C-alpha cells in the first residue's frame, strides 16, 4: 500500500505539492485567528492598564484590604483574635490569583489617641487626635528630610516616631518634643510617651509602595512595625490594654504579566473572595481596580474574534475551493488507474484507503508547519502599520496556544473531507463505466447553455 501511495504522489507531484501548499496556508490562516486575537488583546490590556495608571494616578494592579477592627468589638482580645484570623486569610489571597507580586506591605493602626506635650507650652492645651501606625518595610521607602529615623527599641519608656511635614503643622508638633499619649476615652490615664525624632517624605515619587501617597499620614505617628506589634497588637502588651483598631494589607501585582487566558480565573477567584468579604462587610473592605478592566475585556475578546473571522472567511473559502479543485484534478488524472486497479480485483475500500492515507500524510505535514507559519504571520502583522508599511515597534506578544492547534485540527478535518469526497465517488467506478464516460458526449453546463456567465458580467459592469 505504501509503495502504491509513493507512486501516486510521484506521478502527480506538482499537483500534490500545490495541494500541500494550500493545506498549509489554510492551517496557517485558521490558526492565526486565536494567536492574533490573543496578541492584540494582550497588547490592548497592557496599554489600557498603563493609561488607567496615568489618567487616575492609581496603580491598577493593587489589591487592598482593610479591616476596621474597632467595629468588630470593643474588647481588645476579641479584636486581636479577629485580626489574626483575617490576616491568615488575606495573606493567602495573592497566591490564589497566580500573578507575580512585585510589592507587599501591611499597616497596623492604633487610633483614638491624644498627644499632649510633656512640657506645657500652651495656656489652653490643644486637643491633638492622632494614631500610631506601624508599616512593614517603611525604612527602605521613606526619606528623612529633618531629624532621623525612629529606633526599633524604646528609649526607656519613650517610643520614637516620625511624621510628615503636613502632620507636623496640622497637629502643631515640634521635632524632638516628647508627648504624653492618652486614650481619648480616659484622658486622665497616660498610656506611654512618644518623641517625634524625624520628618519623612517619599523617597521615590513613582514608588508604588506609596499606593495612597501621604494623605493617609496627616494625623499619624509612624513607628517601628515590630515594636508596634509588641506594644499594641500583642496579648502580652505592657500597657494593660490592646489598642489595635485597624489593619491594612496592600499587594502590587505585576499587571504586565497577566495573560489573556488568566482573565477568567482571576475574575472567578475575585468573585469567590468577594462573597467571603461580604459576610464581614461592616468590618472588612476589599478593592481591586483591575477587575472592571478585565470584565470589559471578556466582551472585547468576543467582538474582536468575530471581526477577524468576518475578515478571514472569504480568504478561507477561496482556499477551500482551491484545495477541492486541485483534489478533483488529481482524482481525474488517476481515474484510469483507479479503473484498472479495480478491474484487477481491488475493492472500493482499498482504493478509498489509499486516498485516506495520502490525505492524512498531507494533513500531518500541514499540522506541523501551519501553526508556526501562522505565528510568523501574526508577528509580521504586529510590526506593520498599514499595507507594506512597517514601523519600529515591539512586535505583538504572540505565542502558540492550545486554541491555535484546536483550530488547525478542525481545519484539517475539513481538508480531509474535501479531498476524500471526490475520491469516494471515483472509487465506485469500474473500467467499463470509465470507458463509457470517456466516449460519451458531454453537455455544456447550465450556466454556459443559458449564458448566465455573460449576464453576470453585464450586471457587474
């Protein structure tokens, strides 16, 4: 069978080559649809997220969670237990989205506190409401403009803290001044003392560590995070009470690394986490600005796929007709050989199998060459700005995917069917029928007999 197949191909090598080229081009065109769609959407996604960041000044890859523990309970121990439970849950959130995290920080807050200068300098003491904040990795992202950075240990019974320039003016503070810290509900009880040792600013204005800028620190005394944990968020605090009132978690995802095929998973995971958050809506808040953009992309992907198919269907139809006509020519040239083989005892099934093997061989070659060729076409399209106009820019972020091979497989099924249809019809002939057909006078087709072709040319003109 293989020897007969090789002879068949060699006898019609140029037609078989033409059929192979048509098959490869068809597979390349079909596979390029999902490749190009994903590439365009990937570029559009990144560009739109970058535009969002420039337009709104917010980092779209930010996932933020806030737990207002003072609304959970008035009891310090209950707030501490709630914080530990929320913390375990939220710190596992980034892994669930399967997107690289480029930055993470956590802030703990002790609010509802009063600061009163140790050395009285006012006839009528001013009420200074403030909050202690401990922020992870603060020292590596803040710049001290006056004074120095806080210490990680207490100076005797004094906590060292830094503030912003705005907080210094708003609360009428002085550098290196010591303040009594009181609970505003018990202003006769001194919790501890604090000393302002420095004024800080952002080290880098473009650093996404400062998700909200400095406006959140207008009434904040920022201290060492580990020391805050020990003094205000521990059951063994030496102050006799747990003053932890709020916790904030911020994660910065590298949105440039989000793939189109991940969007469904990200949206599904977010909706699942949102259902959990809504159970604690009075205490917990979750924000992820990228979600509305991703939801819009699901609709845009469908529209773009339809547009590309509409543009490519005419080309694919032409290629399909081309392959069908070439297959018919091959079969027509081999009709005499088919008739002779059948006269010598070959069955219809054996004749059909020979053409099935030939079509499978051509389909296998097309399946290997077509998708990479489609990928190359998409890369060239990404570099072009118009017809034969190429520009110096980064090519589309395209790659071979499972979808491209699925589309290729479906195209090859149609190719095999279009090749086997004339082969099946020819396999039912015999040497007698073939000779009769050859000598029988053929009638002109209907469109020739009634001059339909001339009529259509006239209408087109």
